[in-house]
C-alpha cells in the first residue's frame, strides 16, 4: 500500500542535529562521562586534558569525566574538581578549546559518597546516607585498600551537600560550560540515597521510595533553580550492579525512579541520561514517559562496548534522542567521522584508561593518520 510520506514523521538519524534544552547538538553521538584521572593532586585540568577534550569536540556533546564539587567528595586519585576558582579556571580552558572547535560540553558533577577513602580525599570524612561500607577495595595513594565505613550524613550535612552541588554548577556555568550533568548513577552518593540497601535511614530521606528520592530531587531542583533547568541533565543507572546499591526489586526500582522523575518532570530539564542493559525495554521506556523530556541512553557496561550498529539502531528505533558512547570515543577522537563513513576503528587500550600521561589518552590516531 502506498504510504503518504508527508504524514509520516521522519526517523531521525544518529548524525542529525538535536536540541537538549538550551544545548544544540550537531549530531546525536554524545561522549559518555569517562574518569581518566589526569588532573594530578591539584585537581586542576591542565594542557593534557585541554588537548584530550579538544580532540573529541566533533561529537554532538561531550559530557566530562566525573568532577568533585567539594574535596571530601573526591572519588579517585587524579580526579579533577570544580571545588575552587583555580579548578574552574582550568575547566574554562577546556570549555574554550571545545567551543573553538564548534563543540558542546557539559560538566559531570560527581559526589563519590561512600565510594572513596581518606587516602583519596585528603583525609577528609567519608559521608553517605547510612554507615554501611561497600564490600570491596579501591585504589588509593597508598595502594589498594578496603572501602571504609562511612558516616551517616546529618540533615545539616545533606543541606551542605546540596549547596556544594549548586556552587559547583554555578562555577561550571560561569567558566563557560554549556551545562552540567548531575551524576546520579553508578553507586555514588545520589544513587546511595535511592538504594534500599545503601540507604537505611529512618528520617525523611530514607524508607519509602518517595523518601529515598528526596535528596536527588533536592539536588537537581536546587541546581536547576541556580543555573536554569534547560542547562541541567541527570544521569541515572537503575538496576546497575555497582557500589553495592543492589537495586534488584523491579517494583521498588520503578516506584523509586518513577517518583523521582514525576517530581523532576515539571522542571523541564535539558535531558535524562539512563545507563541500562535494555534501553528499549519496559523500565527505561516507562521512565522516559515519566520524565517526558529528551533521553540519552547507554547500554555498554553490560556487554561489549557500544558499537556503531547499536547506536544507529537505538536512534532509528526511537528508543532515545541521543546515545552516550564511552570506550569507542576513548580510542577514536574522530569517531563521528568514522561511524558516518563506516571506517575502521582503533581499539581501546584499557590498561591505560587510568594512567597518568598522554599515552593511551591523546595519542590515538585520527583517520587520515591511521
Ligand atoms: C574508563 C571509564 C571511566 C568511566 N567514568 C565514568 C564517570 O566518570 N562517570 C560516569 O557516569 N560513568 C563513567 N563510566 C561509564 C561510562 O560513561 C559508560 O557508561 C560505559 O563506558 C559504557 O559505555 P561504552 O560501552 O560506550 O564504553 C566510565 C567508564 C569507563 C570505561
């Protein structure tokens, strides 16, 4: 039967533009946030980081590596911060370099919560919703050590953490970021509050799904009020098996993330970014309906790395508005050109993901040199 194409909305391509709030993307390939620990002990982005992000500016939007809003929230040795004006000035150089190439860049603000150690955060206190340690080890300045038992945050400390997110977001926007992404994923502080395993509080921040969602609602709302919702994204990873958050009960996951997104919907955020094994599945698509805004998906860590075919399919099937791509972009600064032309790709070198220098960071060849 002939189709009247004028009545059929065109299927967007991975290589077509899209707007996420105030941020206009030239294509739908988004660089996933990727911790690379090259900021040294100062946490100030330097020349090497400027070059790394500049190389990757042809994606529709870069989401920076997780960046700590205050020193106590630092989760990795060598992680950059946005806790001071000096760190913001370092980021300003990164943002300017990306903008000079015509790119877009948002800063991921990450509070590690209990996912850190005094030999990472400069001997500061480790704060979390409840005094329950992650049953694992982390890499510190003194080698691998078990995660410590954190201190349960007081209400005043919860308020202070919200203010730290706000101050960090303001610094990022003043330094020229196109937006900020609140890191609510991968078992760090925000997901610790959402998780019925990590959050055993008996006050208004614990217990019911609504109470467990309260802190995330407060952080995102306060940041949106401070810098404008159309410049704020949120990343979540419901059911991800990281940092002992144990979100294994689908009904509870739906209730918790559902009430979270019901409360965030009226804000009109730039985007929601969801990391989940099945972007096209019931859970993610239900959360998308509840959020009622632009969706970025990423399914990578549950199998191999995100492939061209997956990214094309996720957009063409209408599962998302954009796709976050991690490891393929570590290895291919010009990934958009490679995927558009069906060119071969460099292989990532995982042993150098967290190394200190240029090797495995800014030395992956571009197409013409490959
Ligand atoms: C080296 C490395 C560092 C990462 N750092 C972060 C991070 O800082 N923040 C975050 O939200 N996710 C982080 N992730 C998860 C990625 O954003 C992404 O979800 C994951 O790599 C899967 O996507 P891919 O298959 O395209 O690589 C990291 C992943 C890797 C491999």
